[in-house]
C-alpha cells in the first residue's frame, strides 16, 4: 500500500513541480510582468522607497490599533517567517548539486518573474478581503477566486470549487510542509549539532528520548504563540525574522569576503553553467533544462510566489492601498531569493566545500550538510560554523511553522467558519510531535505535493483576474506617480471602498 501511494505521489509530484506546475508559474510571472508594464523594473525606485525605504515611518513599523490588523512590516515579517526556511539553506545546496552552479541563475530569473506574481496575488488579496465574525480581516486566493473569478459569466461554480480545493490543499500543506517536515528538520539538525548522548541513546516508541523532548518543547512554544492569534504570531515574527536574516547575512558575507578570490569564478560558473552546463547534468540542451528546472523549482519553493500562501497574511495589513501591499510582496521575493538564497549559493561556491563540476553521490544527505561545512571552513573552532547553521535552521524552520499555522487557520475559517478555527490550531500543534519522531519520507513527499497543488487554483484566479490587476495598478500609478486626480480603486465592496478612500484622502494609506 505504501509503495502504491509512493508511486502515485511521485507521478503527481513530478507533474506539479517539474513537468507542468513550475513552467506554469514562470509563464504567469512573464504574463504579469508584461501586463503591469515591467513594474518591478520601471518603478524600482518607487517600490524600494515604499518598502525597505519606509521602515522608519511610524505607520509602517508601528503596531496597528485597528482590530484584526497588523502593520505592513509585521505582515512582511510573518510572510518571510513562512517563506524563509530550510529551502534557503538546504534547498539552494540541492539545486547546485543537481543542476550545477547554473541553477542559481535560473533561481534569479524565477525570483524576478515571481515578484510580479506575488505582487498580483497581494493586490487581489487586499482588493477582495473582508471582515470575519470577529472583525478581523480575511483575504486570500479563496476569496478572489469566489468573488472575483466567480463574478465572471459562467464561472461561478468552477470558481467556488477551485476556492474549496485551494483551502483543502492549504490545510494539508500546513500540516505537512508547514509543521511536520519543518519540525523533523529542526530535530534532526539540533540533535546532530548538539548531541546529548545520555538522551539520544534511550529508545522510546521506536525513536530516542532526545527527539521526543525536543518535539514536546516545540509543541509548547508553538501553542504558546499560535493560540494567541495573528497579532502574537506577528509580534514574534517581527522580532525573530529580522534578527535571523541579518545574522545569517553577516555570517555569509564574512565567509564570502574571506574567500574573495573565488567570488568572480563563482559568478562566472553561475552564468556559464546556466547555458553551458557541465557534463554531469547531461548534454547541452538536456543540461540546460536540468539547470533551469532545478533553479526554477528551488526558487519557487523558497519564495512561494504563485502558491497564494503569503496573501493570507498580507491581507491582514493595515494598508488601504492594494498596490502598496503588492509592493511589499515584491520586496518579500527580493529578500528571500535575491538576497538570502544568493548568499547561501555564494557561501557554497566560494568556500570550496563542493566541487560544482562534479555530481553529488547522495543529493538528499549530501546537500543538507554543505552549508554547515561551508561555515565550518571559516568558523572551525569547535564546529561553531555548523552549530550556527543548525541554530539558523531552527529559527528559519520554527518561524515557518508559525506562519503556516496562520495560513492553515485562514483556509479552515473559509470552510468551517471563524468560530471553529481553534480546532485547527490544536490539530496543527499536535502534528508537531509526529514531525519530531517520524522518519518516513513519504509523509514529507506527499505534503510537498499538496504544497505545489495550491498553485493550480491560485494561478488560474490570477490569470483570469489579470485585467483587474492591470486596472488597479494603472489607477495607482496615475494617482501616486503621475499625480492625476482620479478616484482610487481599493476594494470590491462598496462599504470598504468608501471607508478606505476616505482614509487615503486623509493620508492614512
């Protein structure tokens, strides 16, 4: 039975992540980039000024007093909490092992195009959001599928079905990739880097006591934070995420700086291998496809642009302008892939721990150790480098659990109502112990498939509503960049539109 499940999952997973899904993501990224007039390039200065350049403004970093709302910075940190995870460390290493250094180039391309996919999702998320029974904002792909795509002639039924499917896939992904897989990674890395033989040698229920203790501790921490609601999750995320990203960046820059003589050869390998891969990834055309596929897959898996996941937290922002939150979506992809993933790649390529002209014998086992070995090559005393990476993985993976708890709860809310969300949170917390003790990779492979399946209904909604994204974007550019006196387009709901327009008029954007 398990072999049958594995075979079926392999077929679906291969279709979702390799044969169709990834290429669909890239195609949508191209379409949205063109339809928005190359927004990420033409208005680079504007979106940069209104995201990272606005961090010292009180309305960006200050906590929102509005019920059910969080600040734009908190929304960004919570979204990054879910996206900046093990994919940024082990995933990048795996991409290099399988596709060569050229995979990094295609990871960049996926990010550049994914910026506008993420932008479009967030614009639609804010435009179609509404208040739930508790007065909190609720938004996401399920709402712009039902109320946006569903408003199109003859699309009502299929839109409702796609919305339900999206929510089901999101909840299952939250239990798998968003909980058990992350916890399994945390426990494995922590127990390896900080071995306590007195506990790891005691067998309990087919595993060891050390893993169980770590699982219980993680359950308690997760319950303490997630059961407190989004504001508590966002409060924790805005403290941990900047700290962990900055610390990882500093450590990576030190390693790359020490190996400065290998920087130019590393970039040379990235660009040349992207179009002329080494022999281990196949012939000329086959090698390019392998490099592209792995770069695209790891890039998308890292920043999640196109999955419709981060929309559910961006929709809780206190921002009134859909385009403004869309620009935070652009920055989210930039920070996740262009900054963090690139630094991880340069650490591996410049440190010499991996010969990127040679195929790795055991991708899964080998690639997960590469980044730790790269840090150990500089910070070698007492294995402090690999311990640092283990701590980074802990923080990255743990905050991913927190972010996905919110995503899953919003999907549950859509299907069963806000009053029963507490049930989902309890189930989500309970799955953590399974992640700590289980070793069967089938569970992770299946959850990876559900993670990818989220993109299908979401991207259908984005493409169908492309004209609306163009309309909202043009309206914003006309008002904010060209200075035209036109009425803002802020919400599908007349009541929310009126209140938001009044707030924008008063400078409360």
